[in-house]
C-alpha cells in the first residue's frame, strides 16, 4: 500500500474523504450501460454540411503543388479550404497553456511533417460526397529525409523535420522547462541497498481510445450566436483556439454533452 508522507503533504491532504474508498454511482451510468447516452455525433441537424480532411501519406514531404480543380466540381461540394483560407493557420493550444511555441499549422502549406497531417478540407452536403471529393484532390509531393528513432534524431546531421526546433529537441517554455521532485537521500538509499540494478528502459508511445469520435457540430443561432456540440472537456480551450484562428471574437454556446474519455484527446476538440 502506498502511503503519502503526512509530514511532506500535510497542507495538501485531508483524511476526511467523502467519495474516495466508497462505492458511488455515476450520474451518467444508466445511459452508458443502456446505449442511450447522447454524444456530439448523435445530433442530426437539418441542412447540415460535413467537413472531411485530406491527410498526408508521407512522414516528411514538400508540397510542390495542390490541385483542387476537379474536387471543386464534384457533386455536393460547397467549399474547399486550404491553409491560406484560415485567418491564423496555427494550432494555438501550446501558447494558450503557456507551454510551448505554436509550430503546427491547422492545414499544411509548404510541407508536411508527419503522416496524417491535414492538408485540405472539403465541405460537402454529405460525408460520402466529401470523401469522394477528397479523392479528386491532386497533391504533388516531394519526399524529404525522415527520421523515426529518437537517438538517431539527436545525432549531428540528422534530418530536421520541424524548423522551429532545428536540433530536433522540444523546447519547454518558460517555467515549464523542467521540474524536479526530490525526496529523501538517494545516495544513502543506494549505499544501503542489498542490490543495485542499472538498466535501460524503453517504451512505445501510448494512446488512449475514447469511446466517442472527436469532432464538433456548429449551427447558427439567434442574435448572431452559434451553438456548438462538441466532445471537449476544455470549453475555454475551444473558445480561445477558435478566436485565435479566426481572429474574431466568437459568441457561442457550447454543449459538451457526454464524453467518452477525460484525457488529452478531449481537451482540444
């Protein structure tokens, strides 16, 4: 059993707990077990348009030419959106939390830096028509050198995928450059140990799997407002990112509905 030291965490603990260690019924339990919980994608609005994204098949490539002529003429297509059409074409999440630099475009312009990076968005009357139009977009890629190993990426002369970080190292911003946790006397503990093992440990990236699709549905409301149904747990992030990218003050009502997970993926829908 892990017991936090009371002398260290005296000002952060309270032994008079009301929920921890007790069986508590979730308020949304009935909907989950009966399959009746309403997620954002369950909203079907009259005249709703659908946006789908063309993504890069390459891990690193220069975009020499993007031809959307045929896609624009495809049935049901209402709009083709490219990076130049986004007022501020940046994912602004890192700067909003004062954690790093805004280095990732919403839609790639000059080159792609990872497989799956968004390049072109298609707005159409139906998901099928959007996907069919995406298949008609022609992109001329110039593949560039890639690196997939952390240690190889740190070696001199390694391919630079993101020019914001020319040494392939992420620069933590301001107070988040590093954090240290130190308790007790490590040297004394090692000296008194019966055995000391020094090993190298390496693990693969881990990604959780939400039980609902990430996305949003926006519909015009009265008084110039928009109602947004979305799978976010971070309402103000969604508002701030929208205002930063559109360069306007957004007047919206957000209905976050039911979430399938409460982790990073649902913090930026």
